[in-house]
């Protein structure tokens, strides 16, 4: 994976989406935001996305549904799920589905950065 991989931030809550985008960009990563999973899937950015940061609960398709759909289509993009509704059962489902990270709101910046580094691996850990 290239070090300049694009990070897609998908969240239907605009202030949260913009805060995550701002933090990820401040760490030097190229970042783009989407208000829904559907808008991401319809975008031209899908092919160059190296990691997804997505809210769990969104109108339409959830972040976990998005991850499962991408895996089923053969697009194994590391996915970090953020939720304000933590629950052990859904956390376990997400991890069993292969998400790269699971964070609860409010997200601590150092936890998000750690998840990004793990998701991108050695070749993509630095922007």
C-alpha cells in the first residue's frame, strides 16, 4: 500500500465528520469526507482509498454493512468503525467481520492515530 493512501471519512453527522477529517489531515494524511456509505460507494475515490473511518450508525447503510459489502465485492479496505452506541455484541460482530479498529465516541486522537497506523501497516503508517 502506498504511503500516500487516501483516508475516507464517512459519517452522516457533519460536525463529527469534519472534526475527524481535520485531525487526520493534521497528521499529514490525504483525506476526503462523505455523508453516507452510498455516496462513498458511488464516488471516484473508492479505487484509491487506503483506509476507511466510518460511523457505525448512519441512515441507509451502516458502517459495518459498508465493510461487509466491500469485503464481499473483493475490496478489502481496512476499516475503522467509530460509534457512540458501544455494545459488546456489535463490537464482536465487527471484529469478526474483520474491521481494523473499533473506537467509541468521544474518540481520543491518540487511539485513532494508533488505529490508522495498524490499519495501514508498515508501508502506509506514515503519511
